[in-house]
C-alpha cells in the first residue's frame, strides 16, 4: 500500500478560537511537508487533527496508511527499561523485537536498551520518542518539533532516519523551526489568524 | 482483541508493580483489625455488624488506586497513542476496568477470609460475603475507572474522585451489606443487577471521559 495524505480546506477551532482555516495539501509516497509558523499558531493542533485526536471543524482529512505521532510526550513507561517500553508499542504495531532493535540502532540508543526510561536525559528521551515512531513501521510520520533538545550528531541520525523512511515510500510531516534537511519538502507556513 | 489484551496486561503489570495489589488488601485488613478495637470485644455485636463494615472497607479499598488508573496515562501521552492507532476509547476503558478488577477484586476476596475471622463471622455469613464480593467488586471497578476518567484532567483529582464515587456506590453498599443478612437472596440479586449495570455503562462513560481529556 502506498502512503497518501490529502487534506482539503481544513479548519480547526479550539477554545472557541479559530486556529487556522483553509489548509489544503496532498502528499504521496516519499513526500515531506515542513510546517512553520510562530508559536501558538496551531502547528501542534494541525498535527493532532491529522492524527485523528482533535475534531475537525471543517474540511476533510483522507489518510491512506498507518499514522504515527511524535509529540512532546514520550508515552513510554518511566520505570521500564527502554527496550521493553518500546516493545509494548512495537507489540501493538506488530513489529516485535526486530522493530525495536532496528529503532534503537537507528537512533544510537542500543547501549541504553536496559536503562529505565526515567533515567534518560532530555535529549535521550527525545530520541526514544523518535525510536517509538521508527519501531511502529507506520507509513505516515507526524513529527512535532522532532529536533528539540537534540545535539548535532542526533540531528544527523534524525535526518538519516527521515530520509530512509521517505526512500521506502513513507511520508513525513514535521512541524519544526529547524530545517531538518528535508530535501524537496513542501513548505507550509501557518499564519496567525486575524 | 489484541489491543484489549495488550492494554490489559500492561495495566495489570503496572498495578502489580507499584504495590497496587498490596495497598487495598493491607487497607482492608487494617480496617478489619481496627474495628474491634473501636466497638469492643463483644463477639455477638462484631458478628452482627462485621459484614457491613467489610463492605465499607472493600469500597474504600477500591477507591485507593483510582488516581493511578487514568491520569498517568493521560499525562504521558499513552492514551493519545492508543487514539492514533485507532483503538476505540471504549476498548481502552474496558481493558482498564478488567485490569483494575483483577488488581483488587480477587485479592479482597482472599483477604476477606482472615478479616472474617477477626470479626467473628460464622461460615454462612462468610459465604454470603464472598459471593457478594464476587458480584459487587466488578461494579466497583467499573465505577472507579469511570470516576478516574472524569477527574484525570483536574488538579487534586484524587480528592474529588472520592466525593464523586462514594455516593454512586451507595446501591452496591446497601445491597452488598443486605445480602449478608436474613433476606440475603433478594438483596444479592439487586447487588448483581447494580453491578451489571455499572459494568455495562462503565466502558462507554469512561470512554467518553477519555475522549474529553484530549480537548
């Protein structure tokens, strides 16, 4: 199955305030979209709406393929060793231990597989969140500020993981203030509603 | 089904890992130990009132882990990740209710044996109490998860959870304590009916609560 995501005339209202409206784009296999815009303009809300977590006020979202979302919360059990915490999600997604091992390798976390999640530093936790996305083998990656807290080497790992995902026909939407090396990405700048 | 089992085992493992099973049982036994000190060593009085006291203790023991049922998963984004994977909130709630019951229901039924001895209950009363606990604790578990999902987004939700849950548990207490007495058969049926109602409504009410947490 080829990944596809088509958004038409999307609008989102939160707390009685129109965050954005008239958002339209269509992405196919291997495409990437870089969301930019000032704080509070609704980048995270757009990603959550695409993931199906927020009700859509108007317009439509048509997704083909499984979706994975990486936001600021790692969603990993703090007391479990990293590999087992990732293993819970990999088990749900049907990728199993092989998926976890590949994800740990991709984000240079393999030596930390036995370390409880609560012991990880901010940057390591960020990489663990991204490893969860990697291990899910989802077609559509929604990344909310994936580069936050990452050092230069880890940013390189993230860029390599995104490139590999796109080369395999995956699709990436990232909200970020960093360029993330998304080659040939469509840019979408959200503007504050008047 | 796979998602249901995965969530069930995860929640059960978490509750067992954090002393979840020990805490309600110790609390339950503590009440059973303190009660004779409070009313005096009158065997007849203890035997007459002991069953009802154990029901109140069971209700309060079921209330103890309520702030850990939903709130941590909502904060850490686990519930969002279930949603992204398209797992229905009702399935999540049903798995959480089952895991919560497995975490305290059977343990309370075992703890009721020494507690009954402490309160001088005879064999017939103990049997009625055990049957009542078997019928009533699933309802308490459903009620606990419902209230947990409603209070998860609030600060100091734990205290509010108690205020919300105790009045709603009144039917279970009345029929639970009643099922021990002289006309126990009828009360037991009402107890089972109230419990069944809560178990049937629970997944939907708690599911709606989980959806509301995302706003």
